């Protein structure tokens, strides 16, 4: 299952001193931080830590990185529940990883994510599930060479979430980062990885994630879900199935 069918829409415009734009108001106050989980994070609560205040969006630390394992994909699955149902209009993702990735720089210790697949109100997700589940939206993120160019380095990129009807009454959103800019386009979350040199695998790193939209003042219903602290991918395989053997969407 290669990462295809992406949206490239994004907005660089940001106010100098506010978290509110035409794409909505920061939804950070509505996040249920105690229930945020991230599978394959390199340290506990790293996924929670990158849900920073808007004014800290360009800071390199703390950051979220996938576990450094040459035998595994550099995937991340971040699940963010909200304390009330919300309307999400846009998503902002910043990475300091691999600022030379894609430009022939082999010294990158981490790499910026390339693709994010977005799921809404889907409880109990894991890597096996998201590889076969059609997302509400798939975005191709801007490469580091674009994000950190002189023209845009003072701001950040907001990606509008479309179609808008799929992001109404959201009680939980899941972000699946299936590849990064150190990998050839089309690799990741697919059996194509079998042909990819394991020595070239570099962890995915994210330094900020933010959501904009509006609240609905409707408290969400509690959903029981069991997640592992570190979320090792090898523990979420279907018995008898090849790890990368499933055909994707």
C-alpha cells in the first residue's frame, strides 16, 4: 500500500501574535492530553509533547521520533482525543528533521515526514488496521527545503482538511505518518520496503503538531481503548500474515 492520492493544499499566512485565522482557532485547549497515545515513539509521551503552544511551534525540542530500528518502517501513529466534539479545519505539522533531506545530504540523523493519512473517530487503531483502512484524507507535506526556505521560515504551514464534511463532530483524530523524506517516493507502509536497503532507514521526526477549527460544546462519549506504552509495531502483526504482505489501498 503505497502512499498516493495526496492533497497539496496549504496556507503559509499566519498572524504575528494570534492563534486564530480564517482556518479556525487553536483546538489545543480542547485536547484530552491524558489520553493522547503514539505508537512507535522513541520515548514515552513524545507524541503528547509535540502538541505545543502555537508560539512554540518553531522550537526544535521536545520532538517526536520513530524508534530507531533498521528492521522496521519509520512509522508513527498519533491518536489525539478531544474533550468535546470539534470541527477541524486545518492541520499544522512542523519538523526539524532532515533539513537537508532530498538534497543529497547523507548526514541526516532524522527525516521530516512526507505523508500523513488522517482518520476520524476510529477507535482502537493500530498499524495493521491503518495500512488497510481508507483514510478521511491523505496529505503530502512540504519538504524541508520548502518549509525552511527564507520565504517561509518565520511562519508555518497550515493544511486545510477537505472535504470539510468529514471533519465535523470529531471526538478523536489519528495521524498515520507512513514515510519520510529520506525514503524514495512511494515507499513506506507497503511491500515495496522489501526492496529498500535497511541501512538507509532513518527515523521520522516531528517537532510540532497543531489543529485549528472550532468547538461544538458537546462533550464526547468515553471510549474504552487499550494501547501499549511504546506501541511496538512487531506486536501488532496478524498471526500467519507477512508483515508487508498486504496489498494496500
